[in-house]
């Protein structure tokens, strides 16, 4: 995986299979974003069997097969959807096309696992809600900044154990490196990527809902801007927002495309979680000017100060839980309501954002 390139960042963990070979078969389609590699890594480590890959772009398929040679290239999406063995389709299509692809997958009787952001308009969200209700299939979302980061997983475990009491405030920072020359054309077209709060802001809002236990929230304020990329007028290189949850917890987050070249990784992602009995700080991808690497967590509560280096310690339980959810029709990995609510709020934050430049 490339630490410097967020678009192709694909975490790998220890294999922790929950099924036997061939017991849960999935396919990959829509290879427009490199997150597809992380999605597939997670499923394979949990024991899933990758059977097919499909994309109309042969170069993307060839690149995928170099990493996952066990997959067969499908001649069409229909070939994948007609295969009764396939239980789930993982996809990282162009953001504006994710809901249409997901609706086709679900109508074919399969569950769908899409990269974030899952939608670029509220209309897409409402249509997909209807398809989920009609079909009974799952529309799951790869909110990787929580699901595929060990320190973020551990933070959730600490909160569940009551380590910091009731969570009342979450502050998140999600800077990313732009790497403009390496980006596809759609990346700079707002209709296709949805806007910065809709796109990378979706990670932040999903984490807020999860860590606070909110089922709903109100966007109090949001803003976006293009501060330093005049060659890409539709790119929003900065965004922030403030939310208030239905249980009174609040959030502020900032996302941007200003990671400097001198940083050893693609972004200094951090999160600060305040509870009634303690605080947590997560340094997800780097601990600046140290050799610790990412996945560092700092906990302060009534018992004192603690530091946890979580690299290789926690794993990524979401993927095994997702497989079991698909097999048993349960909702332990993530509820459908949660996945949709995070998507809805990032769309609303984007829709009402004030342009500051």
C-alpha cells in the first residue's frame, strides 16, 4: 500500500476468517477509486472468496488482477449479477454513479458494499432507500477512516467499555494530499465527486454518529472553499462543519487537500473525543516527528494517562461481521439506518455550505 497516496491506500491486517473457502463468494466492480483494494483486502482477510472482477476499463482490470490474481475477469456486469454463487458486490465507482450501480446489484438479489461517499444527491439516497425496502438487500458503505484504522476501532471499544463516560463532543481533522496530476478527470468535477463535505467529510460525520451513539443530528453550520487551486475551479480544497446530535453531543470537523509534501503519509488524520469522565486523542496515520508510525491513541481518564500503540493489535472486525450479517441477515457490522444517516447528513452539510472564497 502507498502511505503517500491516499487514493490507493489499502490497509492490510492479519487474516481472521469467519467462513471457509467458497462459503461466501463476492465480486468486485467499478474500479474507479483505489479504495476497492482496501475493501477487497478486508473481505479476503475475513475469509471471503473473490470470484469475479468487472470494469469496462481494461487497464483498471489488469491492475486489479496484479493484486488479486485469483479473480476471473467478467465480460459484463450481467455475468456477475447472474451468478447465483455471488452474495455481495464490492465497488468503488465514480461517486455520482455509486447509487445506480448499487440499485442494480440489489435488484439482482445481492448485497452491495460501496466506497464512501455512497451518494452525491439526496434524490439518490431516497431512491436507494426504496430499493433496499423493496429487495431486502444491504447497501453497506466503506467508511474506512473508522472501519479500517485500528486506533479508531480501539477508540470505539474503549467508549463501549465506559472508559471516558458519556461522549459529549467529537472534533475531527481529515487532511489529504491532493496529488493533482495523478487524479482522474472526475475528481475535479463537482457533479461527479459531490463536494468535499459530501466526499471526505462523510468519514467525519459517520464517526461522530458512531462514537456518540446519535441516531440523528442537525447541521448547524458548514462552509467550503477553493483557496489555492484556481486551475481546478470545481474543486473544493477546504471544508468544515458543526453538528449537534439528537442526544446533545456536538461535532466540529475540518477536511482539506493541503497535506504538505514533507509529511511521511497522505494525511495527518486526528480525532479528539471528549467524554464526561475522560478524553481520547487518535493519531491515525502518523505521529509527527516520531518513529512510532500511525495508530497511536492517547487516553486520559480518572485512572491517569495512557498511551496505546495499536499497530497490529486490534484488527478490523467490521469485515467479518459484514460477511456474517450478509449470511444471517443481521446488522452487527453496521445498521442500514446508520449508513444512510451518515450519508444524509454529509449531503445536507454540503447542500447548505457557505462558500468562503
